[in-house]
C-alpha cells in the first residue's frame, strides 16, 4: 500500500479497519526522544543494540584441531517509539510501528565495532593449553536503526481511532522490518523458498529410492521363504510317497532314513562342515549351486568329509 492520504480511506473501507497483511515503505521518524550512539557523535536512532561477544579457540579432542568459538556474554537492546512517514516532504500521513523487536527480520546498521584482544602472560598460555581453551578477546558492537533510514514493513495494518499502526500479524505470518525495498525482500524469500523446495525434492527422491530398495529386499526375502516352504512341502510329500513305496515293497524304515534328502534315491555319503549335517549324497552335493549351502540349515559349506557306512 502507498503511504499517502488515500491509505486512511482504504482502511476505513476494509473489514474491521484492518488489512491482515500489508507492505508499507517509508522513512523512519522518532515519535519521542531519539536514542544517541554511545560511540559515534551525532548518530541518532530509534533502535539501539549493544553487544559484547567473546572470541576464543577451543581444542577439539576428536579432530585434534583448534576451533573458533564465539559466545555473546552481554546484549542490550533499547527502543523508542517511531513511525514511518512518506519519503516526500510535506506528507501528513504516518504509520506507527509496533513491537519492532518481534520482527523476524529487523535491519540494523553497525555504527561501531571494536575488538579488544586478550593480554596473556607465559603462565596463562601454558594454562590455556592444558585447559583446552585459548581466549582471543572481546568484540564490542553497536547497531542502530537510524532516524531517516528507509524501512519496508510487512505486517498487519490497522486503524486504531485516528492512529495507523503496523503490528505483528495475528494469523502467525512473519513480521518484517527490512532496510531493503519490497522487491529485494521478496526475491530473497523466493530464493530461500526455492532452496527448500529443491532440498525437499532431493530428500523425497532419496526417501523413495530407499523405500523401493527396502520393499524389493522384503519381496526377495518373501519369495525365498515361499520357495523354501514349497521345497519343504515337496520334500515332505516325496518322503511320504517313498515311505508308502517302501512299505509296499516290504523294505524297512532304515533305508528311508539313510536316503539323500535331495534325490531320495541314493544313500547319504558326505558330512557338511562346519554345520555337521549328514543329508546328501556326493552327486547331489556336486550339483548344489555356488556358493554351496547346507540344504538343512542354509549355512555355507566350508568343506566336505566322506561318510563310510560299515
């Protein structure tokens, strides 16, 4: 929405005198007294952030390397009420900016930055090597949102009595106070959204490939179990048939007990190691597919010992 005299009329016609998500571009102007920089003369602003950050080196026992480590030891943010006014002089319209610290993106300019290195003695250096921490120094930073800076606000625009207010949206949408224009802000978030879309597609393809691999593996295992059950059933039927034939011919059960479990015709003549099963004749062992496995327990056959019946 344009920051001009028609903005109030637009809100009067809007439901509840509210635009749930609006974009306003204007110049920062203080409502009350401005904040003065602690380090830079004649630097005025409406948001001031003072930060003390510790820099040190930490010994990584896994990689055996010194890694940089940063830690904020103190941070203070001061604010004063401000509003956005048109860039053209003479405009009598203004939008009050509410709760600026809740913005997902608050553009602050670094007006002062200084690094204070640590002074170390020889004894301190030895102690730091023993403890695994080497302090480098303290960095002091001051950031401000200056008066007169151009600001783009994205949030809920409401008309409260006679005051125009820009505030965080109630629907949970992000609240922005950016130093760039709306096109730059939009391009930045479109690039971020594009990156996450590509990353989501890559993870989706990887997940699909893994799922297909697991399904294929499960199918092969199911097919092998089904084939094994089918072979066991055929073996059971063949045993029953051989038992009936042996009973009809008057043969004893000892002949069936010593028969090869594969052909059911020859006598068992070899021992499989390391499992120790005696279940096959020499001809059927040689016919087993590589790598040879025991027909009973499916363990690999390391070697074969001939079996001699006396």
